[in-house]
């Protein structure tokens, strides 16, 4: 009896240690060739069917965080923070493949410096359950290229060409004055100027005193 009890205790410790060593060793994502190709993200776990993992089993990924003081020199302790849940899609001899089931909210859980499930996170079987629902539709490459909450708006502009209307004739207003017609003037022809006649005309139109002065100025001193 004592030997059986000792073996059971040792088996229990060994089983707990193996369960504690289950962790995510690698994360891979497929390479999409078109925008409408679905995006898959596989999490590889270093455990097989002997560890209790089986298809459609939903497990919890946890992360150990070392807490230090403000200086960073002294270690205060270590905490285990749940990150999210994974759903096992395939189990092999020593490896299991899982997909992201859900990410746990940080409202009632400690925050994480790096969000999302990643390599190095440990797998906890406590609280696991079977989910036989169909897989959710995967996001396409075009959807993952845009950040969350981004909306693409496409606007189109239509240009309409309107022909110009013909210019309407100008109708005079009844209150406006009638147009003034100016008769054309005959061209004035200027011929050669007769200086003697111009001088005589100027003498005849000028007063008598002025005529005498002009005669004197002109140097006409011929005695009468």
C-alpha cells in the first residue's frame, strides 16, 4: 500500500509538472495571394494527446510576468495573467495546433505590455471545455490591411456640360431716350495759303490804330 501511494504521489507530481510545461512554441500565419484569401494564424503547442489535449478543446493561454520594484533591481514576485483562449483544431503525436478563440478583456484583468497570444505563453487546462460550433468566418487580406474601426469611403464626381444659350438681341427700353443720329460732315479741303491775302484780311478786320502800328513795325517807311 505504501509503495502504491508513493507511486501515485510521484505520478501526480510528474503529471502536474508536464501540464505546467505545456506552452506555445511557435506562431505561424499563412501568406495570402489575393485580397479575398482568408487569413489563418496557427499556434503550435508542445504537447500531444497524452497531455489531455484533443480536438475542439478550448484552453486558456496565460503569461507569467515578473514584478520588480521601480528601480528594477529587486524582484517582488511573479504573477500569472490570463491572455486569451485557444481552440485545438488538430492533435499529433507530440504537437497540437490551435486557433485563436477569443481574447480576454483587460477590464478585470491586469494589463499586458504586449497584447495578443504569443509564443512563450503557457497553456492552462483548468476550466477547459469542448466547443463543437462551426469555425467563425476568417478575415480576408484586405480587411486585415486596414486598422480596426477604419472605414473606406469612395466618392465619385459627375461633371455635366451645359451648352451656352444664344445671345438674345438687345431691346431698347421704352423709357430710354431715342438714339441721336449724327450726320456725316463733308471733308474740309485745305489749299495753298495766300500769305498776301491773309495779311490784307487781317489789316481790314483790325482797328485803325492797330493798322498804323503794324505798318510801322513792318518797316514800311516809304514817304507818301
